């Protein structure tokens, strides 16, 4: 009985295979035509996409810079303080007129206000950048920055007593400058800012400090279309 059941199942399988084969053979022409039509449609759609693609969005331009920094400001006793150091940062330009910047500088001064003590100004700022005119290769920039500044200073109090210490407070800067491409992805940059920070005064309090900061250095374009 088991042998007969297996034979019947085998015959049924053969008949099923033959039926499927006949159906494939009968509709082979239509299937081929459908395949050819789909392939042609895909190729046509691909060609249409290539020939009529929408214009690509402008990619952000990334750049980094490093250079020299000079900070000059009036002390509590109306003495002009000058500090020299290094400046660095980076830019990302989203369009031909707008971008954002990260700005940092460290300037050092010795013998602050005749106290024989060292002083320094360390700033970390960021903010928007505006390019009013990008005609030609040279470009002018204007920025408004905000962040924190660490002022390490010393002030004479009474006689030979000197009060020294550092202070970290919110600060802001407004300024601008000029960038001049020199070769490939490199450019020269010079800028000037009005930097408003805070320092420790002789009464062991906090006073505002108005500084002029001048920077000059080299800019390297990290990513984006190369400047022409």
C-alpha cells in the first residue's frame, strides 16, 4: 500500500511539473516582451535622470587658519598693555555671503603695569560671518563673535603689594578683515576686532576691558570647491 501511494504521489508531481512547463512555454513570448519593456523603461528613466538632473546644492566650504595675534588695551591705571601670541580657528561657509566661524587666540605679556608679573589673554569665540563682496579673488569679511575670555593680569595696589590672578568671563568681539588667495587652497588673512573682556581690578573686583585685537595668518581650505 505504501508503494502504491508513493507511485501516485510521484505521478502527480510529474503532471504538475509538465503543467508548469507548458504554461511557461505558452507565455514565454509575452514574458520576454514584458522583460524587454521593463528593461527599456529603466534605461530610459536612467538616461532621463542623467540628462535632466537637478542642479546640485552648493556644498559648504571648510577652512582652518593659524597665525599671529596682538592684543592692545588700557589697564586700570591708563597704561597701554600689549600682548603678543598666536591665533587660530576655522570657518564653514554655507553660501557666497554667509558662514560661521570658530575663533581662538592666546596672547602673552611680561611685566604687566610694571609689576614684573606676566599676563595673558586667552579667548574662545564663535559667531556668524558676512561677506559683503566676493568679487574677484579677494574677499572682505565682517563677523560678530561671542564666547569666553580668560584674562590673567596683575595690578599694583599699595606700595609694593601686587594683586594678581585670572578671571574667566563672557566676552564679545566685533570686527572684520580681508582674505587674499595666494596659491591653490591657501590664502593670507588679516583682521582686526574690538574685543570687550573683563579683568580683576585693584579692589579685587571685576572691571570691563576694551581691547584692540589684530590677527594675521595663513588660511587653508580643507573641503569644498577650490577658490579660483
